[in-house]
C-alpha cells in the first residue's frame, strides 16, 4: 500500500540529492587541490548513486522525481558565486560546501519529522543521505 508520507519523503530526498550534485558541479572546476577535487567527485558519485536508488523507490510507488525548487537553486547559485567571486580559493569552496551540507542535513531532519508515517525504507534512504552529507562536511574541515 502506497503511503503519501513515504512518497513525499522520497521526493524531498530526491530533490536534495539533485541539489547536492548541482552544487558540486558548480564549484568543481574552480577547485585547485587535487585531494579536494577527488573528495567532491566521490561525494557527487555517492549522491548520484543514492539518487538512482531513490528513483527506483519512486517508480515502485508509481511516483515521479522531484527537482529542487527554482528558488532554492537560484539562492544556492547566487551565494556560491558571490562568495567565490569575492575570494576564489579552496577554503571558500570548502566553506560554501559545508554550509550546503548543513542546510541539507537540517532539511532532511525537518522532512523526517514532517513525514513521520513514511515507511522504514524511505527513512533509511534519508539516513543514508544524512550520512553522506555528514561525512563530506567532516572531510571538508581540513580545507577551511
């Protein structure tokens, strides 16, 4: 039986993974340190893989994907480009990405609380997304 909380939670996670990939793509060509570039590339791959798993779940629930809101994408793009435009450095990129991770984690927990009747599979997916974001945030600290 399809649960609307499950579908809503999966859609928010889908939008989150897409937002993360877009954010990483936005900064990747500006990164100078090869280790930082590798870290971001690996995180991008983790987000894409999780996004594919989410798409599979959405299909099983006869639902469609969800893109991030144009407002969220626009604000992220603006913040990223203004900060990096003021000081283009790996430390600035790490700072912007850390802020993005923290906002993503906050959003995920908000949706986990909001859609409490979601099934365990979708909640586990959300927790995987939190883990990916927390790991990236932790690994970015040495670049700040």
